[in-house]
C-alpha cells in the first residue's frame, strides 16, 4: 500500500500588493461592491517609475530606481510618505499607496492614497548624495505632486530634512513658496507641532481604547515593541509615561529585554549615543522572534511588512497587536490571531495618527495659521477615538476582525465618493 506523503506546507504569498488586494477583496465581498467599482478601487490609478542618476561624491554616476504611486484620489489629493530602503519594490509602493487610501478613509480625513519610494540605503549615502538624490526625485515627481494633487510625507528612513529639500525643490521650480506640498516638515518651515510624535501618539490612543474593550489596565500592562524608529521609540516613551511596562524592544540591529520593565528614557539616550539598543545596561539581549513572541499584553510591530505570518502567529502571546508599522501581519496570520481571540488593531487605524496630523499640517499651511500643540493633540485624540469606535462597530456588525471592519468602513466611504463623482469622461 502506498504511504501518503506528508502534506507540503503551503508557501504564503508575501507580495505586499497581493496581500493588500486580498484584504480589499475580503471586505469588498462583504459590501457587495459592484464589479466595475471593485476593479477601479483594487488597482492604483497612476504609477510613476523613475531612474534617478546621481553624481556621487567620488565623481561617478549611480542610477537609483524610484517610484511614486497614486492609488485613489476620489476623496481628496493623494497623501502618503516616501520610503528610502534597499527593499523597496514597485509592488510594495503600490500596496502602501492603497493602504493610505483606506487609512485616510478610516479616519475620515479628506485625502486620497499615495506613496513613494527609492531603492537605496540612505545610511550609506553622504549628506550631499542624499540631498542630490532627494532633489532629483522631487523634480521628477513634481509633475504629479502639489498641494492640491498629492502631498508626500516621511516614511521609513526619511525625515524633516528630506521633506525640506522636497519643499524647496518644488518651490524653486514653481517660482514661489509651497509649504503645503509636503508634510512632516521642520516646525520653522511650516511643520505642525505634534507631527513628529503623531504616529505613536495616535497608536497609544487606540491602544488605550482597546485596553478598555479587553479589560486590560494600561497602567499595569506589559508591552513588547519591534522597531525603534520614529513610531516604535516614541510609542515606548509614551507608554512608559502612562505607567505601562515596556519589557522588550528591538531595532534593525538587535533586541533587548527586561521582564521588570526597561527604563525607556535611559534606553532612548543609549540609542541616541550608540546608534542601537544593543548593550543597554540592565537588559538581556534577545532576537527578533523573542520580541514578537514575548509574554506580554500588547505587542507593537513598528518596523516593516510581513513580520507576523502563518509561521509564527500561533506563538504570539499578546492580547492586543497594535500595528504601528504598515502591513506587519499577513492575512493567514490574521486568521490565526482572530481565532485565538487576539485583537489586532490594523495599520490603517493604529498608525493613522501620522497622516491625521499631516492633514492638520496641510490645513495650517494652507491657512497660514498655526495651532498650539495641545490643540493638535486634542484634535488627534478625537479622530483616533472616534475611528476606533467606528471600526469596532463595523467589525461587530459584520462579525469580522478589526482589519476587515476597518476595510469595510473605508471602502464604503471611498466607494460612495467614487460612485458619486462618476467615471470621467
Ligand atoms: N508614512 C506615514 C504613513 O504610512 C505618514 C503618511 C503621511 O503623513 O502622509 O501613514
């Protein structure tokens, strides 16, 4: 008799754009969206693919690949960050652009979805090379961006300085001053108070609401954070000051753990001084898997895509997963976590604080009228709490997880706008 061979493990499709489409289709099916509209909303409206020749410091010319994708602009100008990373691909940028569409709609701000990226390792470029690369990219995308067209912002490994160069390049080419063409700018160039902390602050607001829902006392909770960049490090600091115990964190180089809770302010200083969390006094070193699988109440993936997959979802012990990163959880992992009763606060809700305060920055720039930080933070809190409740209500009504709930809410809003505007011509 033939012996049945063991089942071949099904390889998960980790292409971010395929994942984004799958998330879209799952929710669109619940909405009974008409096929034409479904096709319109599942693909990006426009993809700009660029070759960027840059003169390096040694006199040679190097050519970088760059992208700007506009997914949907039915509810307002495109909005979304620019990523500088060696792992950037067109499909990743397409996924990130579509998540921006759904993110802006989830929190109900009048903006569409876009994203940009350059395949590069900015840590290996000199400041001059980084500036020339940024200005060349800004000039190339100037044909599709603008305060009423598409408004870039920071994302992984880009910052206020890079936004300032984009703003300057665009303004020089336009022969004027256009601060509203990018957000996440330095405060003295028309940036908004609170923007730098907004992604983390927004994430903490929805964590607070989720804790209430799950009967977890945030002040006595334990937290593990993967990623110690803008979102992860500031979330650690905010949660530490809320009284939560941050027991584990990692950055791209290494991870550290202390079951009794890390001294986050000291850790921030250590990272600033040494460039990494590694070797932080009073902590033990741990690897990436241990950070994700740590025994804790709240897990915050704050790095890159595809960190929680079918391969490790079963070992996640947190009760709440708050996605400060974009796309950290795959659809297969979502199912496993949902079955386990883990509440996943999806990226398009959990990290929407960043784009929400970007929206506030754009409004302030257009009005040339700037708000106090407590006004910004109060407005952000209102948006995040309302959106959490909207998503929870949708998830409950349709008996689905929070991600599908958020997608249903967002797709419905974008569908109404697209349908009402009609198809041109
Ligand atoms: N890059 C951030 C995000 O993924 C912010 C985008 C923005 O502010 O436009 O949401």
